[in-house]
């Protein structure tokens, strides 16, 4: 029981740190302006709405907190990779 709680806490902490990196990358891109910034702003809002909807569906279907956090982390990590390339 304790180990599960510890793992969830660590995953949530990692999610928070990874998300901060993505926020930094996005703010940097948005501050430069231009067409790429507009596309990123639209993508960001769309992704957030879809991710929240997916999380709600996962929770409604009985998924564990760990699975929901893992799903969010995959999305954040994918954004970090995509933003670091470009």
C-alpha cells in the first residue's frame, strides 16, 4: 500500500516537472510570435481539452490514478520531444 502511494507521488512530481519544461518551451515560442506561435497556441488548447476529456473517460471507466497520470505524462513527454526539435 505504501509503495503504491509513493510511486503515485513520484509520478505526479515528475509530471509537474516535465510539464514545467513544456510550459517554458511553449512560452518561449509564443513570445517570438508569428505563424508558428499561433499554430502552437491552437494546438495547446485543443490538446488540453482532449486530454481532460480522455482523463475523465478513464476515471469514469474505473482506471486507476496511476494510469491517468501515466497517460498525461506520455502526452507531456511527447510535447517536450516535439517542441525541442523545432
